[in-house]
């Protein structure tokens, strides 16, 4: 599996986790209170997927590449109909990517969700379900 597909799958399938202690809904939380149209939201995920298609896993700045791609998602915001759990699931994923070192390896990326609690995993699952329902054509 190409690393780009694996990285996109991290968001499309694995979901993510909310950063510890960041319950205020402020900036840096999957768009915070910023609303996005569904088209813009899905477009940001398609761009994330597309940006990572040429990534091989051999790059010395893999973490930096992932952070740059994830930042684009965060800048867009989320549609108004996203549930709180799904929104937190997105934020957890974005925070986990932000926490990767700039020189992260493919192994570091693959283990990004290993430390998620059951509650965090449930939120990532909520995000995954929302994303699959809202943006079914990503990567098609």
C-alpha cells in the first residue's frame, strides 16, 4: 500500500483523537467554530488524499509533510451538521498528526492511534462514519 493511501486512510478510516485538555472549542480544533460547506469540507479531504499520493515513506520530513496536509483540513472548518463526537474525532486525529516529529517515519505514522482510549476511538469512529456518509467519493 502506498504511504499516501495509508495516510489518507488514517483520516478516512481510523478517524482521530482530541487533544488532551482542549475542551474549549477554540482555535485548532478541526476548524473550531468555523463552518464549512460540505463541498469545501470534502474538497479539503480530497486535497489531503491527493497531496499524499506521491509520498513514498522514505522522505526524511514525513511528519512535516503530513502536518502541512492536515493543516489544510483544519483551516477549512467543519459542516454545521457534524456531531460533537465526530468533530472531536477529527480534532483528535489532527492533534495526533501535529504531535508527530517532523522527521517521523512511516512506522510512527502507522502507530498514531495506538494510544487512543476507548472513548477516543468511539469519537474517531463517529468521525469516520460522518466522513464516509458526507464525502463518499474521496479517493475515487
